[in-house]
C-alpha cells in the first residue's frame, strides 16, 4: 500500500474502526462514558454477527411494526406536476410509506433494534431524548413492549408545544422529564439525557433517536433504519424492474435519510437528495446545518453544526420540530463533502404548501418533516424526464402536526 | 520555562499538605467581574486555578456550572474575553498555575494550533478538554504539547486498569480523578473508594493525582487532601458567584480560605 489517499472501494464500508466517516463522526465523550461506548460497540458487533438477533429484529418489524410497508406510486401528484412541466418532463413519484408503521413514523425501526441491544446487554432502564415527541413515543412503546421502565428527556418548550405526544408517552408508561436548561429544546434534551446516562451507566441504556451521537450510534441507527432502503430496492425492482433514479428524504439528524440512502450508495446511477429545514430562509432562522453551518463537535461527534465564530451553538428553527436541531448525523456531513448526496434547503412555507398539497391530492397527511421532502420533489421532478423515477421517503404521518399547521394557516380548530 | 505545576505541587508537599485547586467559570457573571473573583481565589489560598471556558452545551456539568456558563455567555463573554482574562491573571500572578477547562467546540473553533498558541501567549499552563477522550487526542493533544501546554486528563470510576495506560499516554500537569461517575456538582464518593482509586492511579503514574467532582465543604476537602495530591472544588464556589454576582469576591475569598484552613490543619492533626 502507498499512503496516497484514495476513496474507499465502497461507500458503504464507513465508518472506520474508530468510528470516523472521513473527517466526521468519532467518539467525543467524557471519559466516564468512554468505556461504556466501547462496550456498546463490542456488543453491537456481536449482535450483528448473531443470526438470532437479526431474526428477532425481523420478526418484530414484521408482526409489531407492520413491515414491509408499501412503496406507493403517487399518480395524482405525478400528473399534477407534469401539467406544469415542459413537454416530456415530470418524473414518476413514488412514496415510501414509513408513515404507516406502528407509531406513525420510521423512528420505531431504530427503537426495536436498540431495545434488543439493551436486552442483550442486560440493561434494565431505558432513556431517550425527544424533540417533537415522535422518538419519545416510539421509545416508550418498545419499553412498554419489553416491560422496562423508561424516562424521556424533552425540552420544557417542546413539552408545552407537543402535549398530545407527552400524554401518549405517559399512557405508554414512560416518565417525561421536562428539561429546563439552555434553550429548552431538543439539543438540551440530549444534553440532559447524556448527563443522566453518565450518572447511571451501570444499568441504563440510552436509545438515541437519530443517526448522530458518539460512535457506534450513527452506525447502528443507520443499520437498523436501512430496512427502509432495502425494502425500496426490492419493491422497486418488482414494480418497475429497475432501480429508482433519485431518492429524496428529509434530514433532521438524518436517520430516515441514511436508512433510505445507505443500501444505494454504491449504485452510482441512483441520485440522492437530502432535504434540510431552511425555516424562515437561509438568511433568517433555520435548521440547515450543512447549508448554513460549519464543522464542529457536539453530542459526541464531529459534524456540521450551526454555531458562531467562537464555537457556541446557535439555536435552530424549523416549523417541523423533528428537523429543529443545530446538527446533522456525521455520515451526512461526509456524504455532503464527497458530493455523493446533494443537500437542499426547503423553507417552512414550502413545507406547509406541500403538507396541504399531498393531503388533498393523495389523501395522505404527511408529517411536516416529510412534507419538506415532498416539497423538494415538487421542485425537482418537473425538471426530470417523464421516464425517470423518484422515491420520496414519507418518514411519518402528519396527525401530530395538525395543531402547528392550523396555527400557521391561522385556522381555529 | 519553569513548570508551574511541578513547582506548586512540590511546594505543597513540602508544607505537608495537598494542593487546593479551585474552579470558576470565566466571565461569570460578566467578563469585567472575573479579575476580582480570580484574585479572591488566590487571596483565599488557592494553589491552582481552573478557569472554565463557557459553552452553550456543557454536557458533563451539573446545574450549578451549567448556569454559570449561561450567565457568562448571556453577558456576552467571548473567547477573546477569556484569553484576556487569562493574560491579565498571568500578569498579576506570575507563579500560580492556570488551567483552561472546557469543551472541544469552543477550543477548536479556530483550529487547535490557534487555540494552543493563544493559550500559551496568555500564560496558560494546562488544558482540560472534557469531551476529547484519548481516542480523539489528535484533535488537540499534539497542538498543545507542541506549544508546551500540559493536557490534563481525567480518570473516572469507569476507567479500568486496561484503559488507564491510554489515559496516561500524552497526559501532563496532573491527573484529575473524577471521583463519581456523573456530572459536576453531584454527591460525593465514599472516602474509602477515593483512597483506593488514588492509590491505584499513583501506582500507574508519576503525575500528581487530584480529586474532584462533588467536593463541597472544608471537611470533605480536608479528608480528600489526606489521600490525594490535590483537591478540586468547583460547583460550591460557582454557587457563591451565582448568589452574589458582581459582589461575590469577598464571599469567594472567605470560602476558599475556609477550605484552605481545613486542608492545612491536617499537619497539626497528624
Ligand atoms: C416523521 C419524521 N421524519 C423525520 C424526522 C427527522 O429525524 P431523522 O432525520 O433522524 O430521520 C423526524 C424526527 O422526529 C420525524 O418524526
């Protein structure tokens, strides 16, 4: 071997043994947590190699989560976009129906995987952070399923904004801990979950809700979420006899997107678009870490972050609570830098319009997060030839968002 | 250049006591208040100063220090202010070892070399970066060592014998034993546990071993001082700053003096 730097033969072989995706990822945690993170990695390697683990995971995904969910051809959306497209333009749009999963989003895929790991490691308590409450609900759900006590850390502001999900978590038997520190939102919930974990490492498993955090979390969350991309691959081959031309997913921390993209990373003919929340616009308040941030270290990993020139983290904004985070998973930072995935911003306003459009055209109310991806598809599909195929990850359903949307539209309900 | 850490620990040893290491957050409540508070630490009898670099997301800290971080940032403290506070301190106190303690992101925002050079120019002797474990040393360790600044590492109750050599590799100044698996400001570990842990650490390194996290009272400081080379007190002082704000200096001085008196009384008790 020479020591010239070459791109890996496969884009699917990351991270390296130290948990790095190129210059990103890694394990930036206090010494107290370090041995635990190393232990988790060892257990995860063993679980990955154990057919019984995979079998239990697949069984629960099938019978409890309801997988596989459909890959649905959105004919009315496709036709509506073709009407305003130049002749011969207007790609076919398919929707991956993650919103039909139990608990209404992709989050549950990861939670099933991680609680199986917790069980394997003999941990008896579960904690998680949540923003909108989707990951909190999914975690509380699997904790109920396995009979483990569960504490959900949630920013006090979000507790106030997301009352239905707070009540859901409580019904599921979880304790919801309102975090009053810092900006009282998702990043602070994650800080407090880490603080709790560091003080209770002996018996507590931390189910991180997105493909971020210290290694091995970004890797294991991606692996559990990769069921999305694997199903799309099989379903598309069956429906169209070929692979799609483009994949589009919303990116908060990036778990649904990496789950969709990863199985296709080596298929160079498949283009990929990650959609960041541009909030009020990139020159206003937003949550677009790649478009408006810089590389830094937070929550255990090096990645793109919204920050000032002193490295202080700045507050994110998105109408979608699930995208309202000042960072992004490290593998996305890497895929952005090597140019494999194109990341585009979509504003609150655009997402709101797509939220309504998909509801009325297809009878599917998307989560506001997912509506960002729909908006990007509306922008891109009319520029592609009509024989191209685009898949949009409908990561969640929008029932949780009806209050936010009503307020934004100034409708009383 | 003289090694202020080695000199100070040796001086304490000669006096038959352990070193008193005190922590405050830079710029708390405002950058203008820091000089008086730092001087109060020294007047009270602190041997080594840890100056906390505030961060928006201090994940390893409990409520007391987190609030101090937010007070400081809320009053507009910048990295330039912190370096100015350090520089001025060094001018007033040429012999007191000064440690910058904080998180990776503010330290690395302009690059590790920039930070190391600025810290060196400000007269800083050591750096504790909470969220850079040995596994990620190359982010900051090489730059600090090249600049002649000691990288002070933490050993925790979860650091087992197999891991300890990695923690010690590249460590300088003193070894900071975090006595509880947790965040700053929480309950204290049992003295017998601390004694046992310190003995194990001292068998593995020639660096002085200081004990911190959860040390709040003169009695605790005195007891730990009997088994360790240094005692770190942070949250209890930061709480005083939190209560008294820009009038905190005399209260800080008196509290530190009470810690120091208790630690010195040991000589007579023995
Ligand atoms: C429906 C839905 N989609 C997307 C996201 C964003 O998370 P991630 O980027 O990890 O998929 C969330 C987060 O709460 C969500 O609830």
